[in-house]
């Protein structure tokens, strides 16, 4: 059951995608940027609303990071997750292949963004482009190809919770992982590890 604030966020995304349907074709570019811009105010309103996200959706899973599904669009255009990072946990360096809007609901998050100095044949050379600590109430966007590679880490104190509006549904979200040791770019699909609870799992790491 969606809270009123979540209902308003979902409605804002639906309206933005209806206004800019070309954003659905690639999930990148100017149209996707306009979708993000139009969703940001609804995300800001949600973050300012007490109990906008139910308490069970703010919980980690087995002490590890997890994305708790809040809404999946029936047409597969987008989904909304409450992403939970316990203190000290990190996502690893990864890339989202299409647009997203992220709002910080609880705690903090250190985000490092990277640019690809070179990328070819399933390998990449990434260099750090920026580093920023986000706090409760902040909103940021992901807009590939320029804003795609990043790493998030919860420096603490406490558990960090953020609300992610991401293109497509979880199982179809384009997501890649960068292996620092080899420079390999690997599949990083979202996997439902418990009902309504999703984790990104790397495929193809050397054993």
C-alpha cells in the first residue's frame, strides 16, 4: 500500500514519462533529463514528509544492503526502491544504463562518480571525476552516459536509506559492475532475493 507521498511521486513519474515518451526509447539524453527534472520536486516533497516510506521498507536484509521494492510500473517503464545501506557498506563501482532520481531519506551517503577514460571490449579504465557526501533531504540524478559510473558508501553513523526512482523494472534495469582488479565490465543484474527485496549481484567475477 503506497503512502500518499509515494503515490504523488509515482504520479509525477507517470506524468513526466507521458509528456516525454521519447525518454523510454534509450533512457538517456535530453528527454530523460527532462523526466528527471520534473520528478525532482515530487522527490523533495516525499523526503520532507514524515513516514512517507513505511518502516519495514527501511530495513536491511541480513545485515547487508538491499533494495526494498515500493512500486513497479505495470508497463515496465520504471520502479521505486527504498535502498538500505548499513553503516560501512558499499555498492562497489557500477553503472546505471538509463536515467534515475535518488533522494536521501535517512543518514548519509558518500558518492564517488567516475568517467571512462577508455572503454572497449568489455573492459574500462575509469578515473575519479567527483566525490560528494549526500545528507538527508538531498536529491541527485543519474543521467547516462555522462553520469553513469559511480560508487556509493555509507560512512555512518547509522543506516542509510535512499529512495531510488529508476528506469524500467528491477529485473530489466541495465546495470554493470567494474572489477577494479582486472578492469572488466561485468553484468550486475538486480536479483529478487526475498519477496519484494532486490540485490545487485555480479556475474562473471573470477573465483
